[in-house]
């Protein structure tokens, strides 16, 4: 699948997951670490550096706690869960404002 298509997929999947199950579900069950890294790369490609930093921050927090080894949200320390919630507040609904950038990325399809 071309990179542009992957970026669109992960942005749309992420915003739907957030709307359905809340922000922490992105990390808990929505995307694995590889998919989150691709989302971060895609957000950077869209010149959404702050959004990319927010998602990367959550990914790094959970990687440092070993989450992607055990994949058990109950083993994540409460302080990390709180920080993930804070990141979610900073991200808010900003993914929903990316449609024009996503369309431009698709129109210029680069891999």
C-alpha cells in the first residue's frame, strides 16, 4: 500500500477510534507500536509536527513501560494513564481538521 494511503487510513482509523472508545484506546487496542510510528511519520509529512509529537510522546511513554511487550493496559502505571489522558486533551479534535491536507497528500501520492 502506498505511504499516502497508509497515512489516510491511520489518521481516519485513529480519529474514529478516539470518537468511539476514547483517546487512550488508540494505544490500548487501536494501533500497535509500528502503526503508531507510521501515524507519527504521516503527521510529520502533513506538517502537523505538534500532533506528531503528541502521539510520539504517548508511544514513548508506553514503550518505556514495556506495554508493547505485555499489551496489558491494567499493567500500565496510573501516572502513565493520566499522562496519556493529558496528551488526549492536547490532541482534542485536531485530527478532524486534516481532510484538506489528506486530500492533497493523496493527490500527490508519494511513497
